[in-house]
């Protein structure tokens, strides 16, 4: 899940590529990329832990599904990249365990 847990990463990726269309050959700064990725809700992602049989690993005492939160390592973004010339690799750092609270639809730290 992307950002606040409201949209899937695949949808956020589509938002990014749709909304961040530079003119081919222009250079994007690290700051430009950070802003665009944040706007697309790719600055934070939540990944559920799975067992080897593809079942979710854990829930909290209230029965809410647990996720590991990852934050975008903006320092690892390229300092200047030419639009349309290469793929963008995103690096994330683990930032703790969170639960998707069913009644509020929000992520809460565990």
C-alpha cells in the first residue's frame, strides 16, 4: 500500500508516471523527484509480511492486519536525471510495524 494505506503501490506508480511527464531531454533535480514521488504517495509504502504459503503473517490483538512501513530514501535519488533516458530506482528504509485500522482506514504505529 502506498503512503497512508489508501491506494495500492501500482496505482501510485501510475499516478507518478502520468503526473510527472517532463519534456524529453530535460533534467530533473533530486528535489523535483522527491516532490513528484511524495505527490504520488510513493514517499512511504506499507508491505504486509507473508508466510511461504502466501497467507498474511500477523495481526494485532484487535485483529487488524500488520504491515511494515518503509520510507523513501530521498538521498539515494539521482541528483540530476534526464527525462526519458533511464529507469528510476527507489530505495526505502524500514520504519517500524503499523496496523491498518479497519474502522478508520488509517495506519497506526504498533
